[in-house]
């Protein structure tokens, strides 16, 4: 089932159960780029872990979309949509590693906002070392950094992040819409 959110030639499509294994692999490959660039390898297993990805797929109010360009699968997104408060979360967002740099992320974010026009607040997070993501969320999508969680200032929802060597924490972002302004 397609979602009526078409920005240019990029659309969202609801992922089916049969899509989830490939979605997880593609997500982990895309996330590995920055990890390898920063730390040299992903020797401790895929990032995010299989368990973290599965938990996001099965979380309450989770919506998993494939990102399509001209009908071809080029990325994906896991959202948490709260129909009561319209305070929604961008949990995982990726563009396939061989598709990065072509503007797909920008168009996909536009399609996400178009698909969920009643959203009052979007939240997301990314690791401190992920400069490409920080640039994208702040300079392309219009988010603002609202918190920097680390071992000295843990995220109350994830108190053990930052407890591992080399884990320097996460930035939290928000994008707010007020008085109908988009």
C-alpha cells in the first residue's frame, strides 16, 4: 500500500513483513559507513544491533516505510506516530549506501512531512560522531539540537548509552510546528 506522499520522484511505501530482513540489512550497511569512517570497523557487530532494529519495528505506534525512487527501493524509515498528541519520532532513517548524495534524503523527508501533516513535533537522535546526519537534520530538515546525552548527562529513556568505550553520546533533535506554520 502506498502512502499519498510524493515529492518529486520519491515516495513512501508501507513495508511488509517480507521486507523487514532486507530493510534491516540495508539500514545496518548505511549506518556502518560513518562507524567505519570514524572507528575503522564494526567489529562488535552491526550498528544498530539486530535486536534494536527488531524492537523499533515492533514498538507501539511504529510505522515502517520503504523509500522508493521511481518505484525502486532506495531507503527506509521507522517512525513512531502518536495519533493523540501528534508528537512523532523519527526512529531510524536511511538511504542505501550506494544511493547517498543524490538528494534522496531531502526528498524523502519532504514525503514524510507530507504524509504526516498533523505532526506538531518531530523528534530524532543521532550519535555525536555522525556529522553527515547532524548536518542533514539541522541544515536540511530544520531540526534543532535540544539535548546532548552522554555518560555525565544520560538520556532517561536510555540510561546506559555512553557507558561503552568510544561511545561519546547522542544528540537529540526536535522540529516543532506551531500555529499551522510548516
